[in-house]
C-alpha cells in the first residue's frame, strides 16, 4: 500500500470510528477503538483486493502488504458513493 492509499484508508478509518463511537459514547474506550481500527484495516485490505488488480504480499514475519497498480481503484476511493462496497 503506497502513502496515498494509506492516507485515504486512515482518513476513512477515523471518520468511520468517530461516527461509530459518537453514537455509542458508553463504549468509547481506547481498547475498543483499537479493535475497531484493526477490523477496519483488515476489511479495507480485503476490499482493495476486490476493487482492483491488487495482490496481498505475505512477509515471513507474518505481516501483509497490499500492492495495487490500478488508477481506477484510486479514483473510486477518492470519489464518494462511486463504490457500493465500503470497508
């Protein structure tokens, strides 16, 4: 995932997290936000693979990296409501 893709993901994650926990202030804790963020990141990576010609590279240490080359996917992520699927 390049820096532009990461910035788009982080922006969407912050907005989704604020919306989710804004409606549920009684469960807004650091631990629950971390769980939400981990789930969001995982779903985002899966969504990327379905939206473009992305591949998920698995490293020996167990980490994963999403590599994409599609300009259409980047336009879709920057354009609200272009995709029917959101992370």
